C-alpha cells in the first residue's frame, strides 16, 4: 500500500523546529491576558519566592520547605522571571509551553522512523489536541517531565540502532543526563519512567545483553540521585524533612486508597486524545480486513516502542494511589505516534466521496466557529473582553491558515490540515476569551490588590478559615507581602488574640462566625470580590471605631494626634 504523499517542505531538516516554534507561539500568545490559578498558583508562588530570595534546591512556601517537588521547573521559571524583571504568568508558564512545543517536534522526528505521513499526522494531531493545548498553556510540571522522559527514550532509541560502531561518550551519556533532569523535575518517578519504558522495550525485543548493560547503568544513576537528594534534605531539615520528602514523592503515592476509580485513566484517554482517536480507531478497525497490513504494523520497531511506552506508563499510574490526568502527559508522544499511524491507515482506506463530504463539513464548522467566537467577543456575555488587537490577530491568523491549507495538494493532507486549523482556531479563541475570564474569577488577584492597596506592610493580614496550602496560596501569590508574613486563623478565638489594627479576610459563607469578635473590635469593610470563584470579603479591623486614614496609614488610638503607628 503506497504511502500518502506529504508536502515537500516537511522533508526540510528544520521542519521539526518550525513545528515547535509555531506550537509555542500558539500556546502562549494570549498568556499575558490571564492570571495564574488552580494548581499553577503554587508553582507561581514558588517562583515568586525564588525571584525575591534567590533559587534554592528545595522550594519553600509560607517560610517552610515544600517536600513534594524538586526544583528544576521552578529554576527555569525563576530564570525567565529574572529576564522579565518579575514573576509573571508568562514567565511561569514558559517552561511548560516550551516543553510541549519541543515534544511536538520530537514526535515528528520519531514518527519519521515509521513514515513521513505518520510523522506529520502524529505531530500535528498532538499539537492541536485540546487537552494537550490547555496543559501546554499552563504551568504544568508534568509537561516538563514528559519532555525529559521523551528525550531520554529518543536518545536511547537512536543509540541502540545507530549504524556506527564507534563509541561516543556524549551520545552514550545523553539519555542519562535527561533522566537526571527528569529526577530534578519530579523526583524518583523521573527515573522509574524512562528506565521502565526502555527496559520493557528491550524485553519485548529480547535484547538481554543490552538490557543488562542498561539496567546496571540505570541502577548506579538511581543510587547516586537518591543518595544525594536524601543527604541534602537531611542537612536542610533533619530526619523529619527526609520522612516528609520520602512520603510525598514515593510512599504517599502508593498503597493508600486511590482518589479516582481504577478506570479513570481509560475514560480520560477518550477525552484527552479527542477528537483524533476517532479517525485513528477507524484506521485500526480496517486492518481486520487486511491481515498482511496488520502483521506489517507490528513489524515496525518504532510502533513496538510506542506500544511498550504507552502500556508501561498507563499500567504504572493505574496502580498508583493518586490519579490525575496530567500524569499521563508522559505517554502522549507514544499515544500520538499510534494515533498518527491509525489516521494514516484511515485516510488510505476511505473512498473519494468521504473526503468530499468531510471537506464540506469542515468548511461549514470552521465558519460556524468563527461566527460564534465573533459573537462572543462582540456581545461579551462573559463580562470579559480582551483588547481588540488580540481579536484581530486571532481572526487574521485563522483565516490565513484556513485559506492557505485549502491550496495544499492531496485531499488527505488538506483534510487533516483543515481539521487541525479548525481545532487550533477554537483553542486559540479559548485562550483569548475563556481562560482569562476563568482565571480572573479563580485567582483573586483583583480582590487582593484592592484589599491591600490602601495599607502599609506593617498592617497584619489574617486569613480566616482559609487553607494555607489551598486558597491561602492564591492569596499569597497576588499579595505584596511575603508569604511567611501572612497569618491564618482557624477560629474566632485566634482572631481575638490579635491586637488591632489588622486586615481580616474571609469567605462570605464564614461571615456569621465573625459575630464572636471582641466587642471593641470595629469592622470597616474594604472590598468584596472572588477567590477560587467564591465570594470573599476583606475588612479593616480597628479598636474604638478608629477608621483608616485617607492616605492609607493607620491611626492608632494611642496617638490621637494622628501620629503614624
């Protein structure tokens, strides 16, 4: 069966770089419009602290070491933040977005080992996969981990099948350097994943001598990494911190009751790889009619590597206690190599009229999406409207790619290109319209700014019944105060121990609790807003009904002449 003809420009040696660059620009183009929120708020706070205090080997928050994560992701965010002059959403997101973009290029390189068509389909489908796009545009540590895992597997694969018999130390060392980076990104799992993936492939290939040699090298690397980490942690915080690191990075992730059902990842893969698994499944189903083609599929060593890669990661995380969709980012390159091959088989086996109908449908849905996005922008039902410059950039780029792809020779490539352009256009619109709106409601940045702008840093801020490791992180990220200067109160008794004046912050649903405040404490409302999407209020607490001065300094009851306290 002949291979589908791909455009000649894909044979350019720099084409993977072009793919990665285009993907990066797509992922970050609207990042300046939004705030950090959700899990990435913690990553942003780590970066903010490093910008102020300098990079550390163990991230700190609220004045204490944070044992969950090694520092590499935050070092990169710190580097970009120093270049920008401060921590910003873009500087925090860049390590993840860069990793995602490079992964697209690497997927193309690996796909070329199968066929040119598979390489193009796999890379383009991965780049425009909606779930992957969303995670690429956020500060996702697991995206950086996926990059190091993929690079280590790529170097191992190229080294194993290199034609030259001459030993090259740098080429031999590169896979293990990538594993070291993976360890510095996510801890021991950064070693388990590449070692397990490559070992399972060597077992599948029955390369016992290569397996023994690799296992020996991997064992010494693992021993050195874990030993050095534990020694550093012990010197930093003693055995108690060592136990915390071991629990958070290893033992706490296995053996305990899982946070999601066993089938969680199987359901996620259907949504996480959508819509590209649909045409790919049609291609694989069609192999039942062609036994020779089915046999040829598994004779390709890159396909076998992708299968070992996919199933090892899936099985490993399925047996872990904590299950999150972002963990499976490490198998996405392998998954999309398989999907790319399936889509190639699907377009080969379809009849001519199917393409014509599909092209008509894609044209219709593209202009429908364009109309809907324009209506949302003009009507602004989300109470948020980005600058018109962003809208024009989005509209011009969408139309340019759509009409450019219509002229590509070959219905198969044109079909894929138009589908990818449509999905990319929708995701770029989401980044421009939806993501900023959600992030502004979730981050609390506007609320925190309004709360603190009138008061000097000597006025304490007390967060009432707010989790320091939850919504307290979001407040600290957007506060001008250091995170270790914030105070947290679990009940009204703790509030009453604090001498006025101070700023009190509480969710509206906890406001009834504040009836127990000391009778001589006077509450002056500062502002209301949203944090984590919930209504929240701040008050300035004084004694003997002394309000704040207009200039934002505090008038103390002990100084009736207005002397600043």
